[in-house]
């Protein structure tokens, strides 16, 4: 859903999220003087998606759980590749 909301295909994981997995990082905050400050982490920290792929791979390397890769890993790798593959 995050990828679609950001104009991409595939899977994109949130920098901060709640139970539904959607990005919850606020776009704006205030500095110590009360001035508005743009918060970019939710928009710019897209590497978290690659971190999820890496975690799947490390799980597989550690456990050799081929059924996990068949049931979940292959799909997540494909969806993550889609999201990175269509970014400018």
C-alpha cells in the first residue's frame, strides 16, 4: 500500500508505522522556537525496504528454510524489486 500511495508498484515498507503498516511519520513538526520544520524521514528513508529484503535473505541463510522462501521470500523479493525498479 505504501508503494501505491507514493506512486510506485510493488512493496515499500514504512520508516514508522502502526498496526496497519502504513507510513505514520509526520510531514511537519515544530522546532524549539515553534517554527514549522519539514520532517523528511518518512519520504527519504526508502532504504528500510531493502533492509527488509536483507532480513529475509539472512533468515534464509541462517535457517535454510526453503519453504519460507517459497511461501514468502520469493514474493517479497519480487515486490521490493518492483518498487525500486520504477523509481526515478
